[in-house]
C-alpha cells in the first residue's frame, strides 16, 4: 500500500495565510488592470496654425510682456518655433519657462480670488478697473485682453 504524498504538506499555517493574502491582492490587481484598460487617455491637444499666429502676433505687440518679446526675438532668430513653445517641446529653454511663468502668475492671482469667494463677474470687473487705472498711469494697454 502506497501513501499519497501531499506536495503542500510542508506549508505552515503562516505560509498558507500569506499565500491566501497574496492571492487576494493579485485578484484586486487584476480587477484594477481591467478597469485601467477601460480608461482612454485624452486625445492629444492639437495646435492650429491660428493658435501659432495668435501667439506670434501677441508677442510682437508693443504692450506684450518683456519676457514674451524676448522670446519672440529667439523665435525670429530661428532658435525655436512658436509651435515648439505651444506644444511644450521648448519648455526646457529658460526663456520659454520665464515667459510662461510670468503668465502663470496672473492665472494664480485669478485662482486665489476665486478661492477667496469672489465671483467671475467680480474678478473680471476688478481686472478691468486695474487695467483702466494702469492705462491712465502709463498711457498703454495690457497684453492679454
């Protein structure tokens, strides 16, 4: 009479518990992978020629921020293109970062005002009043309108 050999007889209760825990974790991981497969990445943002033209024109205005005008000189010199700037390929360039950071500062101010409870109309009105006051002081206009 031969006895049957149990290949798992060596496993202690702790090993069996660890295997069960690992099997549960693997099951959760498989479920998450299935959910991730359902998600679709957003379509890539396409930059139109009109977008490129608008940025190039804005950079050439006399009231454009100095950082943007300096960036325009770099583009005119052929070091990079406006498309590179808009698509993010030129972000390693310190002049590009400087120009974009200047614009982000303004956006941060708007965001702060919204967080403080101001309405969109209040933010716009305050912006207009500030621009009109600035125009009266220096006779110019602002870059973004």
